[in-house]
């Protein structure tokens, strides 16, 4: 298989980072209780960037600001249809400049 042309991505890979949307914030909010069960209570929880990967549903890699200058990265799987999203990875101790990739699985 040849490499994709410039500006294209490999099928099944994550797309480029984009500013978070209200829809992405809503997805992040649905998994917040599970995120907090892994890393503790958070007073701030604002999705700032995201990337997606289309599979049998969609994987979201989301950069979430948890305090000034402090971030976490979460990976959320949103199945097709009306099923609820599930947390599949979380990394803490991130910064605004950290790349949004290779998030540690939660299980």
C-alpha cells in the first residue's frame, strides 16, 4: 500500500487536531464521571481540541483543560446509533503543547 498524498490520511487513522465543538464537549461531559474515577475530581473540564478516527463508530481523542496550563487527554469511543460514548483511555499531566496521540488505555 502506498503512502497517502500530502494532505490526506491513511484509512483508519486519526485526523488532524481541530478546535473542540459543543458536540465534542457534550461527548467529553458524558464520560466525565469515569474520567474522575481514574484521576480524581476535577474543578474545570473544558474540551479544547479533538481528533477523530472513524471505525465501527467514532473514536475521539480529546484534549481537556482541567486548570490553567494543565490538561488531560481522553479517548472516547462513540458507537453508531444512539448508544452512549465510553471512555477507552486517559492520560494526565499534559500541557497545551503536548500532541494529542497515543493515549493510554483505561483497561
